[in-house]
């Protein structure tokens, strides 16, 4: 190639280089911008996917977990929750309100509330939407008020209602499992039935239905004989994370013998959760056993056991925390509180909840 023939390609190359390297002469590219955020959904009833679950909870100061048989907070410290249980949802619906939960937080110092959703006796089995709505009111109140909330399948024959329980808890887990406030209690008080052959298989199925939507919130599993034989559960525990076992007592009926059973279970390494206790006899009535109840308070404090007292209702029976005629707005007036209610409220007010 002659020198003359090289002039034209070199000239063209230099021209291209000059244009590309000069900011003024370079072709203007459109600026890269982020895609516009989608507008909020106009239909509030439209299904929305839950927030990222484990990661979301790990960031929340309310996140709970169970480590070595103890309930722990997000700072990896032992935490003891103390509060009140509502009464059967079908029989005391008037207390399934935001006002109830707010008054209990502000005037009783609770940090946990339990919604006891009735299953039989004109409860969820016959009126699923009606009873679920009551529970949702309490869950949403607890979330708004930064409290923990137990959703309790309040049943004595849940092994006969397995499909209903799975469907109910899958729905609750889908709607609320991304909130660290929520604790599932999947079987209030089984009767005297086999742990390994009846209760454990029931729990495994319900837990699996929950874990499909919520991989981390605490699940509390009921134990044989009205949730007293925690030792039997400890011999054959359920595999999985963040599972606790239910211990219930009524101070007039259950005393040192039951505390010994609880100790055996705890020594085997399972976490216990007193989702319900009463200051009276096991039928919810009779005298209020103040001294026996205080022994239980001491035992629960020593062993870091969380508790809810049975119950917030205005029924004419001694375990009711409110006197007959009391409404949710009257929870904060001392003259409306029963002997049992005063004993428990005093304990709550002394706690560092
Ligand atoms: Mg969760």
C-alpha cells in the first residue's frame, strides 16, 4: 500500500477517535434512570405477598427465638413474656377489641395478649369467618401496640380437627407470619391422649402447614393431660426450630408435683411456655389461691417461663379478672377488677415488661 493510500483510513480513524473522546462532541446517550416505583395497589383487598420473612424478623427488635430451651430476644438475651389471656372467643366476644388490648398494655403492663379462639361449642368449626375475624382484631391490635400475641386453637379434641387447624394456621401464617409479634399455639389442652401416637403427629402436620409460609415464629405445642405432661413431650420432642411446649396450671389444683414434672422436662432441654394459668381451681372457679399463685410466679421467674393469666372476662367466676358488668373501657378502673385480677395485675405492674 502506498503512503497516499494510507492517508484516507488514518484520517477517518483520527476523526472517529476525536468524536468519541470529546465530551462535547460525543453522541448524547439517554441518562440511565431507575425504573419508576410501582404505584400502590388501588384495591386494598388484593392479595399482597408477605415481606421477606427470616431477614425481616432478624432486623426487628421484637424477633424471638428458642435457644437451648430458652426463649430469647433479638439481642440473644433470655426474655420472659407476661400478660393476659382473653376468654373463649365465642362467649366473650366483647373483649376482642383494640380498646381491651390498649388498656391492658397501658394499665396492666402486659407485653403479651392471648386470643383464645374457640373451636367447638359454636366456635370456629361452625363460624370460621366470624371467629377468625375476632382473632385478627387482636393480632392487629398487638402489632399496632408493639405487643406479642398468641393465637390459640382453643380446643380439647384438635386431633379430630386436623384439616381445619392446618387450613386456619396456614392462613394466619400467610397473613401475619412476617410480623415477629405472632406466636402460634396450635392445641390448647389435649385430654389424656398419647403424645407420640396422637399429639406429636398432629403437631408435625400443623407445624409443617405453618412453616410453608413462616419459617421462624415461635410455635407452642400442647401436651397430654390438659397440657401438664410436658415430661412426655421431652422424651420424644418434635424436630424443628423455635418450638416450645405448653404447660398449664391452676394454682388450687396443681402444685409442687406439677413443678417437678416441669423441671424434668426442662432438664431434658425443651422450652416450656405457660400460655394459660389460673389462680383458682382447675375448673376456673373456687377460692383464689394467692400463696400458691405466688409460688408459681417465683418458679416461673426462676426458670424464665413466659405466662398468660386466664382470663380477661367479666363472668361471674373467680378466675375472671373483671367483675360482672365490666366493659373494655372499664378495664382501667380498679373497682372493676376481681380478687384474681388484682393479684395478677400487681405482679404485672411489678415486672419490667
Ligand atoms: Mg416469621
